[in-house]
C-alpha cells in the first residue's frame, strides 16, 4: 500500500533506513535477470529504477579532506538498527552503488533515449568502501569499533 509500517516506538528507523530503497532496486535487478520482463520496464518499471538511482546520486556527497578521493554517504542507518546515523555504512554504500548500476543496465534493456548521467555513475564508482587489510574484513561503518556487537550483520549480508 505504500503506508508506513514502522512501529511507533522507532521513528528513526523509518527516517534513516534508506538502504531499503536500494534493496528494492536490487530486487528489481534480480526479477529482470530471471524474467527478462522488458514489458514491465517499459510500462513504468524503468522509471522506478531510474528514480531510485536519482535518489542515491543525490544522497552521495563529496568526501571530506580525509576522503577527498572518494564520495561518501553520511547519516544513515544500515540494516543494523542499533547503529543510527553512521557514515559510510558499507552495506548502504554497496547497495546504493548497485542501485545506480542497475539503472544503467535497465536503461539499456528498456532502450531509453537518454543514458544515465555519467556523474551518477562516477559517484557510484568512487563511493567509499572501507577495508581492514590486516584483518581482511570491511568495517560496518566509519569508526566501527572492532568487536562491538551488532544487531544484524550488515556486512555479512553483502
């Protein structure tokens, strides 16, 4: 129905778990990969995918001086609701990049006259994904303290 279903106790979940938009894009990607339903894309599905990519392209920011080679997504809540308003949730950043790439792929499938803007693609390509090379893992978000308990293993979901 599109109606909000978040429990009244937790409005910050509805406001900050924006990864769900990218999750839907990923579901559409899987649907199209399985069905090749170009008719759905042409009846409005492509517009949905493009709008999700536009949302993420607008949500991605230039990095700070420490992150000047990267783009960042700040103040989000990944699937782990116990860590709100973090920066560069690795799950959210990967899902956001996929949402942009999915729009590019669907643009070709739906034979759209205007390509996805190169600026969006560049933002997706240069999103910050932290990696701890020594321990061989991706920290859940900027500043994640190693060993801190998380409610859901966002990074494992990748």
